[in-house]
């Protein structure tokens, strides 16, 4: 028996870019164009014709997904992940190749996809069920669960065109997950919801996977992909760059991403007033020597280069660093105000330095973030600069415990110094 849920063979999708769309013309404009057209043709004689430019969003993509598999799809923005899901959902026609889908498909790609804006939330639930081929009695059986999960009962009879993006996503995900599709395709739209709802959605997807249904999950949340998916595909420039076990694919993707990011703080999304801007990162020894890596249990200086674009002599600046696993899971953070340190005379450019006297990290690859606040602490201060990017930091083994062993086995990223002892039990002989 064939247990293939999705089969993709040499799939390609090409788009023309820069092509101008013909607009509407009045009769007067049409007559004028007819009159001047011969002159335009004469002017263009001898001039090169601009070449039509195109781009392959997907090229030569082939893979199979078995029934009951949960497959993660990862890659940089613009790699082709969403285009692939749109082709699988029949929203977009492929330019070449083919994609076979065996089973009913529920999808959550973009906010509002599959909803009729003039219909109410209630009507859209029944419409989507009908599109999936479900009978009304089947939808009735699931209706209360959908409404309860979405949490928008008060607005159920309101046209969805009046919903916020968060309400849209809540209802859309509830419908996609509860109407029992055999194949569920989920894009990164979960980022629209709040943290509590995202957790709820991930739990529901895990339930769907446990029920033996097939899931394709596109996400930049490596922790979610690793916890949910048994296999992963990395897409790069429209092609399958790597396919295999989730941990292997994620590790390869992250390593490549950090290699490409020579200076991640220089050009990245950020928030804050911009009075100070973090523009660089490096590791140093306590005596100022630039280092390529940190060592477990040894001192390290984390240095952030900055530019001052508006911080004056009377301003008090607090700087924070955060350390994360290579899956972007937070480990610890430290702000200068933790130790009552504020910078009150900030030059036009310089370096904020944080000395960690005893690196408490096991050997591995980590990420370092930075945030700058002014005239207060991390909670009450003015947001000055918060780059939404991380710099890579490698930690290598050292004799952390001072016992002559630099290869200490650990179950997690944190190393802790402790002292052990024993004492007599109450029933022991003296």
C-alpha cells in the first residue's frame, strides 16, 4: 500500500520581476499614444531592448513526505519556503515539475487565506469545512472546540473583515487544526499571535502529529521545529540544500547562517530611538587581546562597538547582553545596572565591555545579543537600541572544575561549581 502523502518532483516556479503592469487609459490618452507612437519608435531605433528579468523562486525541488510524518522547512527569508507551500496548496501554479497530494489539505499560510471577508467567523468555519469536503454534521461536532480554542466567541457573528490580524490567526488556526485535514501545512503566521497562543498552537500541532496526520511546518523558530519535527528540509535560493534528521539540518543551517553574518549588528531589524547604535561585536581577553573563542571557566570580555548619535552628557546609559543556545533559547542575561554601573559620558564612538570572570558555559556554539537603554534600568529606561540579531560565540573546553579534565560531559549548556559532602544518617552508628 502506498503511504506517500506528498510527492514533489523537479518542481520549479519562475516569476518575472520589474515587469510593468499595463494600466487603464482614457480615450484621449489612447488617441494621443497612437499619434506619438511612430516618433517613439524612431527614438528607440539603435537602442538596446531591455531584457526581461526573471527569478526562480523554486528550482528542481524534489522530495517525498510519508503519511504521519512531521517535516520542518527552514531557510532564510526569500529562500522559497512560502512559495513551496503555496504550490502545494494549489494557490500558485508551478512553472515546471509536479506535486502530488494524497489527502485532504488544511493550510495556514497568510493572514486571511481561505476566509471570505464579508462572512462572519461562524460562516467562515462552515465554509472552510465544506471546502474540505466535510458534511455539516461533522463540522457541528467540531464547532464548539474550534470556538473554544480560538477564544473569539464574542466576535463569532462579526464579519471577519473587522477582525484584527491576531483574531484572524486565532480563528484560522483553530479551523485548520480542528477540521481534521489529513495534511496540515503551516507557515510562519503563528508569529502574529501572542506568546500564550503560540504555545497553544504548538501544543495542538503536536497533538495533530500524534494522531498520525501529516504536517509541513515552516518556521524560523528552531526550537519549535526541533521539538515538533522528525525530519527537516533546508531551502536555499529556491533549492533543497539539505534533507535529513531535524538536529542535523538545523545545526548545518545555523552554522552557515552565522558564517554569512560577518557583522550581524550592522544591518538588521532593530527598535529604539537610535541615539546610540550598536555596530559591532568581538571577544577579548582581560588584557585586550582579540579572541576567536571563549573557554569554559576562563575570563572573557564581551565587547560591543557603538556609535553615539544623540546621547548627551546628562544621560545615564545601561547596556545589557544576552546569551542564547544556537536554537535561540535564552540562557542568561546581564545588564550593567545589575551591578549599579551606568555610563554617563558616552563618546561619539567607542566600545562597551562586559567582563565575565568565569565563563559558565559548556563547550558549544552560542549566540550573543545586545540591548541599550537610557535614563533608567532595563524595565523603566528609554529604549535606545535593540538589534534583533545575534552574534555567534564559540566556547571550547577547558579545565572548568580544576581536576585536570577539559572534556567534562554535560546534559545542558550551563556549568555549575558545587561542593559535595556526606553526613551520618539518624539511624547510623556513631
